[in-house]
């Protein structure tokens, strides 16, 4: 039944049932819900339990929901009764797996999100030790922020050099790692950086111990037993038991040993040095003593005082003098052998005059140095600075004087950069020898780079090593001269003479010339134009490649080093003999060996020398007669231009392939008349007969039938025709009927009236050998016999198999899904397999498991994580420990709990004490029944965060691990 409503809104007071389609042009309103077309599209075509793009998500009957792909943004809280399985979960909250009222296990390939907020505890049960960055139960690729306290049950490792622990709201205090040295506390507050050791006990010390090799050597701290003294203690005893130094609360200090000061002791503003205290040591009031302070006696007198010189004496400070003059010339000294003045200060341009007539002066040259100035009456008295060594036991090669050239380094330290040393090489009186040694700093060490007369008398020597003596001005006009003559040869020319590999002539090379008596003109023979090319009146050299060219008038000769060859250009010849009778050369076309005198003999002087002329394909021409003194052996083909008659009564002999005593002889039968033997114009062998041929007259046509290339005839075979065959080495002629008789006797063959047929009953059975893929069968294809392979037959048979299994071409069997039942598996389907070796299980291996009746695979790593997970229990006083993890909250005093009463061998109980566990707040672990714990009835934990693991190893026996 159909209804039609007027335009506009229609209101129904009861229910409306529409049996056909209901169409709305704009929206559908039910109660306060107005659904537009776009909103209804979200409901159209949805499948319960399956998510689709732009569709409403609904749960399947089993409350499951599967998303084929995509991302759910701003999903809010997702609660699951069992689990959520997904490749990626992106969003804010994941409940039912993480943070649910009852936590459930889940497996995620990735959890992706900008920020994750967990309303509960984020926990990992993995117990992997952190052995390096990236290996731990909890891994964070970036920084970690903890808003409240952080408890670490084991080591805390800061693995980067200069790592810091910072304290305070503005991180104003830090403990900083100093690589390979220790720790530094760094502060940045105007109030200073303070390190406090605080003991809040009513009567407890605050102390610091200093150890060497784990043994306390010194301690220091505040001893709070009575007077709050600061104490430096010898060893690890109680502060004050064996003190070395104490400071009382009233700031008084006390040393328990000798007080030694390396520089001075200051009391108030008085700083007393060692010398000052020496002046006080052992003095007697009223008596003056050398180098001692003077103290007036009771009468204010001083006895035994020495002479006090007169003059202007200012007792309150430094003494000032206009000048100081001795009583007479050479009549006084400034200082003495035991009382030296410290420093002498002279103004700019100050002068030290020496001598009665002041003929020698040391003059200060402001900001530059010191000038030694002398006045003499002639040029034989130079200004002389003598460095004299006074020695009671002079010896050869003593260094008697040295001038060092020092300067400052970039770090402010003073360094030596060069030196000149004077050496007494021979200290024999009236036969003295000396030397000068010049040193420079190389690689932070003074190196004696050159000496005059030390290494070799009367010789300038440059030290062996990478040191050059460079005459920079040497250019053929200036520079190196020998006996007044400038050497015009360049360094490269000299290096050729001296065998140097460098680019300059060094002093080490010049020393090689010490025994060479060569003039400059002779050395100039090295002044060549081009290396490797001969020149008139110049030395012969090799070029950079080691080649040497000897230039001729029209043709050159070259020694080619890379070819190890002496090369002659065309028409350059080798001529041998006083009269140049023998000559070898190449004219650009042919090569020649000529001889103008006597015989040209090749390999004639030594017996047994083999001589080979020409290549195996060469043509050798003898221009005139050839005389062979011995045998002539031809190993190839003999070709003659004319036929010669070979006359011999014993025939012609032929040597075989082996040169031995056996030859073949060709003999002509005795002929009553001339006969002609014609050989066929073919390549091959001439057949031989064992006996005389007789008078058999074989025509050429008959003989040609033996040729495999002869024409095949079409003449029909008839009874009585014959064929030629080999009868056990004897050729015979037999009728053709005998072929049928012979073939008819074979297995599976029959002959009747000359017809050969197959008799299958005459064949033997295949037996147990088996049929191979390539074997053939004979069958009738619609009356026509054909062959078929065993593989073709298999494919035909496999193609007709139907049901839960299918066989593909080639024999591959496929069993349909869900077709294998439990009864189809043999009991040995596991025990019959090869056993995996011990330790062979890898995390990538997989196992098969039934998941609520559905077969699934599980990785060994996931299975291991499940097996290794431990139950966790908060245990309290008088409770019972559970197998797995047991931990205590804060203790209210001494508490105890009991091990499981009925454990299984292999069960492990882990116990972790609370933070306030102590010798008073103890935890006692009691055995149950007749059990023992390492032979005892109980064990006690009495330190903060103490931990122990107990394993039930055999009946009634727990062991501590």
C-alpha cells in the first residue's frame, strides 16, 4: 500500500511502517537526531566487525573489529576485553592493553604518536641488563624527562666524556665528569659553589675518606662526639682517635706532629720565611751572633757586636747612595765569595767599565742587547769575547764553550732554537786542535747539523741526514767556484756525476769530491744540453727513463732500458773485425749479415749445437749448391719441380712416425712388360690385401659401391637376393631371408612371410627398476601407433584427480585448506624429525600453537618473552611468597613471610626489600614445613633494597642464587 503526503512536514502520532523504500530529499529526523544524506552515507554498506574508509565502525558478533588499513586519528580511549592486534596504532590513549583496569598482553609492530599519555603505570617486565647504549629493557632514542623521583636499583652509567649531573631549578650546580681525571663540581651563583656533607644524627660525624688501593690513608671531617672539632685523621679510625690536626670551635688549631712550612709562616701581617726563623733560632739576649737576630738584654745592651761601617745608613728602608767608591784602585770588592749580591740594575745605555784605563766596556744598547766595546792601538787586537773552561782534568772532545740562542715559545716557556759550541778535539799542549759545531733545533731537539774540524780534521762536514747545503746564488756566473774558477755546470749536471737523486747539489755530495782531482774544466764536461743524448766533449748520460742515445751522422743507436735492448735505427750497423769485414744491419726493408773475408761459420765450434733456419712456415732458399755431410732428414713434404727416376733393387724405403729400425718397403712385382699403377685422385689410404688378388675382375662401378657417397638404388628386394656381411672376421655373401630369421628370434619380435611385427608377450617385465620421467610407452592413437613419455601419462592421470587434493603437472600434490584432520597425522610426525642441536634455537625461529582452537604461528622470541615474564606480588608481614617477583612496601618494623608450601622443582622466588629495610626493620624469609634454605630454616634481609633469589632445586630444598 502506498501513501503520498503533501509538500512540507508531516507529523505521525503513532508508528510508521514502510514496506518499500523510504526516500527523503534533505534529511531524516528521528527525535532530536537529524541525519543528512552525507551522514547516512556513513552507515550505507557497512560490514559489522570490519572497518572501511568513510564508514561507521561497528563490532562483529564476537566483539572484534578488524581494520584493513589506514589510521584512526583522535580516537580517544580504546578499551578491549581481549587484545588489539595492529601493524600501527596512532593516537592518544590505548586502553585494554596499556593502562586498563586489568592489563593484558599485546604485540605491536610500532606505536606511533607525537605524544603519548598513560593514565596508569607504563611498565616493562623485560629483565634485560643494560650493557651498552641501545641494549636494555627500556630504550629511549632521545632524552627522558621524569617529573618526580627516579629510583635506580643498580648502576647508573653516564657514558659520555664531560657528562654532567645538574641540580636546582635553574641547574645552577653541576657535577661534571673530567675525562680521565675525575669529577668537578661547577657552580654559577654569586653566593659561591658549596659542597656540603650533612649528618643529621644526634651524635654522628660528617667525614671524607681518602683511599689508595681501596685502603683509607687519611680521613677528615667534623667530629661530633663533644666539641664539633674539625679533624684530619690518620687512617680510617673514628675522628679524634689518632688525629694529625684539629681546629676547635673557637678557631684554635693544634698540630700533633712537626709543623713544616716550605716558604713562610704568617701571623697577622708578619710573614716569617725560613731565613727569618733561622735568625731567631738559638739566639741569646744581649749577645750578637753571626746571622742571628740581636736582642737587647735586660739592660738594653749588646755584647760581641762587630764593626759597623759609617756612611749614610737609612735604617727604615733601602739604602740610597749617590755613588760607592773603594778606598783605592783595586782596593775593594762588591760582595764576596760567600756573600753575593742578588741583582744588579743599570739604566738604559748603562756601561760596565773594565780595566785600569777602561779600555773594555759592556754597553747597554736599549731594547736590543749588549755591546762589547774595546779600544786598541792596531788591527791585531780585535774585540775579543773569550769563553774559557776551567777543568782539572781536560780531555779530548771537551765542549769548552757554547753560545745558546734561546727564545720564548707560544705557551710562554723558554726554548732553545740554535747553538754554537767550541770543542777541544785535542788538548795536547803545543799540538792543540779545535772545532766548531753548529746546531739548530729540529723537531724540538738540538741537532748538530754542521761542524768545522770535529768529524774530520780541517774539514767542513754537514751531518748525515736530510740536510742540504744550498748555494742559492749558483747560476753558472756566480756561486760555486773551485780554485777560483766558477763551476758552470748546473746542479742537475753535477747530480749526474755524483749519483744524486735530489734536485740540488748538497754538501754531503761535495764531500764525495774530497779525493777527486778534477778541474773546473773537467767538471764542465757535465754541462750537457739534453739528458740521454750523446754530445761532443760531454759525459754520456741517461734520460729520465734510463735510455741512452748515441747520435750518429745519419742513424742513431739507443739503449732502451724498458726493453732491455740495444736498438739500431735503419742503416745503423754493427761492424766487426779490424777491417770491418763482418757487418749486420737493417736497411728498412731487409736485414743483412755480410762477410767480406773468409767463411761465415754458424755454430761450428761446439759439437752437438742445433741450428734452426726459418720458421715452420718459412720458405728457405739455397742460392747455390747444398752439401750435406751427414744424413738429410725431411720431416715435411718434399716438393720437386721435375720427376726423377729412383732406381733401386730393394725397393723404396719409408720411415714410419717413429725414427727406429723398422721401415716400410715398396716393391714392384716382376713384370713381363711395362705396367702402369694409377693412384686415385683422392686423399686417403690405399687398401692392402693379405694375399694375392688373383684374377678377380672388379669393375670400377662395383668398387664404388663401397663409397658412402654412392647413389642409393630403389630396386625392390626379392627372395634369393644377397647381402655382404662380416661373419666373425670373414666377409661372406648371404641371402636376405636370413635377416628375417635372425630378427624374428629377438624378444618381442615376430616374423611371418617377411613381415616383422611386435609381440609384447615376448618382452620381459620391468620389475623393480621403476619407471623414469623420460621412459616411453607405445600406444594406439585412434589406430595409429605412437610413443608417449611416462611424464605425459602422469599429467593425464593427475589431471583426472579430484577432491580435497590436487596434483599439478610434474607430481606436485596440493591439499585443500582445512582438509588435514588430526587422525591423518602419524604419531611420529614430530619424533621422526631431525632433532635441533642444543643451543640451535634462534629468535627468528617459529612454533605452531593453537590460539583458542585456531592454529597460528608464534615466534620463539615472543614465546620466550611469555615464558620469561614473571608474576609480581606485593607481599606484607606474615604473608606467603609467590613464585615470581615479590616486593615489599615500606616496613613498619621487623616483618616476615613464608615460602610456598607446595612448590615444583625449578620454581624461583625473587624477593626485593623496601627502601627502609635495616638492622631493625628486617625481613625474615621462612621455610614452609620440612623445607630448608641452604640448610637453614630462614634467612634475614637487613639493608635497603636488599634482593635475593631462591630456587626450589629438589624436594624440601631451596638454594640461594
